[in-house]
């Protein structure tokens, strides 16, 4: 152990000499730094080491780096420091990275260590390191749903790499087909991607397929260049040539029952290309339900399959609600058709059909009256078809509760309208008495 400690400490000698040469730390401070590092190295190398020892070590180095930057900026303002780039400019960050790297290797199951590692790497824009960390994390913890979601979010929102994010979602679902959160996040990602794609086309005026393809290739080239050029520092072999290893698209198609590929090459418009209407997200919905139901015990008395289905349906509908610029009615009808095909006699199916016209309507919407009329007409038609009185009462209560919750109880005072309240109360009275 002593040899390892001595080896790691010797690596920091050039950095400390540079700090002293630049006048950022004096001799006594350098001695104190070495003592603290020696103490931390003995702690983390010992048999009784704990994850918090690595975190305290990284915290010490982070504070030291902040102090170095603060002194450097102060001396730089008065021209008392050599501004020529040298080893001390990047050695602190590299040391912290190395501490986290050793920590995650020593305790691969500690999610807190991985979280701090990723947070620090992202704050310093170390793209290669981030890719390496995600790659190791997903290999070591393939059942960690949060890790898959975090990796896909970073790939899409930070790197603007939709294809990479899609592959991450597909790989995660191959290993965790029972994760509803992963299915929902995947569907939301696809809808977000389509929404941004259509909005960008509108802003940039991408009218032809050639223009769309050229725009895509330009973005991909920029991303590849950014990843290639980014590095933590020269000569940092520890973090070179790292990327997330992902299966091929064909492999994922086989694993996910030939899930349609919603690549960036989605040319055309929603009328000519079904993928732009949300068909990929709808396919995810179709694949999600059987995958989730497989995890429910056959004779379970705790969870009923139909209850789980309607939970999934409501969550998918809530996701679709967020995308005003897409054809929500088209996606709503796909989900409703599934329910009418599989659970036609369930009152919850009837209710979903009834409230579709008012699903995204508020008391200030111009089409409030029209939407309410259509919804009430559907309710009356379904109520007349029901033969069981208890079913009629149940459906009535469900619809009335929906109206109360959507338009009366949760509306803010600034949107309050006595006329609308009177209309809604009259509708509710009619629904109960008819």
C-alpha cells in the first residue's frame, strides 16, 4: 500500500512545483497540501476505506482547485502571474477525475459516487470522460433505470444526438422490458424529437428533402467534430478513445419486435410520413402493454392486469397532452381503439371516449361550449346503451367528477366565470337526472 501511495503522490510533484513557481501557493501551503493528500491516499488505500472517504478527498481537491482559480484571477488582474498554460492549469481537474475513477472501480455499486463523477465531468465539459463513465455504469448496472434515462437525456438534450439517445432507450428496454418509466420516457423522447424536428423545419424553411438531408448531415458532422476535439488534457491516456458501446439498429429491431426506426432521415411531412404523426410513439405504446403485463403474476390478487393497462393508458395520454403542435387526436384515437378492442365493456374505456373532446379544454377556451356539447352527447349515448342501473350511476359519477375536477375545483380565481360555472352546473344536473 505504501508503494501505491508514494507513486500517486509523486505524480503531483510537477503540479505543486508549478503552483509554487507561479506564486499561487507558498512553501508551507505546498507542504500542507502534500500532508492532506498523503492522509487521504492512506484512507482510500486501506482495507477500512468507505465511499465517503473518496468523496471527502474529491471535495478537498475541488476546494483546492477553486482556491487556485481565485488566486490566479486575482493576480492576473494586476499582472503578477505567468499566464502561459502549464501543468497546474489542468492537473487539478484531472486529479479529481482520477479520484472518482478509482472510487467507482472500488465501489461500482455506489450510485452516489457515479452521480458525483458525472456531475463533475459535465460541469467541466469533459465529453470523452462522460461517455466513458456512462459506458462503464451501464455495463456494471444494466438494471439501473435512472442510469439509462440519464444517459439518453444527456445524449439528446446536450449532444443533440437523437439516434444515440434512441439506441440507448432501445438497449435499456431490451434489458429492462418491465420498466414502465423507461417505456414512457422513450415515447416522450420520440414525440419531443418529432415536435422539435417539425418546428425546426418551419423556422429554417426546409421545404425540400435535399435541404432536410443536408441540414441533418451538417448537424451530425458538427457533433462528431465536437466529440473528437474534446479532451480533458493533452497526454491523458486514461480517458482517450472512450464511447458508449451500443448494439446495432437491426439487433434492437429484433429485440423490440421490429420497432420502427425513427431516424433523423424522416423526410416528407405528417401526411406522407406516418412517423411524423407519432406512429413510433404509438408502436411503443403497443409494445409496452404486453411487456408490462408479463411481469404481473398470473393469479395475482394485488394487481389486476386491466388496472395496470388503464394506468399505462392514462400516463401515455398525459404525455400526448403536452404536444400541442402534433396531431394529438390521431394518437388519442389509436389508444382509444385499442381499449375499445380489448376492454370494450369496461366503464373506464367509455369515460376516456367521453372526455376526449374536452381533454385539453379549459374554461377560457373558445371551443369550450362546442367541446362540452360533444362530450355530453357521447355520455348520453353511452348511458342509454347501458342496461345495468349501477353501471349508469357509476359512469355518471365518473363523468361528473371529471367535470368538477377539470373545470370547477382546480381552476384559478382569475379564470373564474359565473356564466361558465352556471353552464357546468346545469350540465352536471342534466347528466344526473337524465
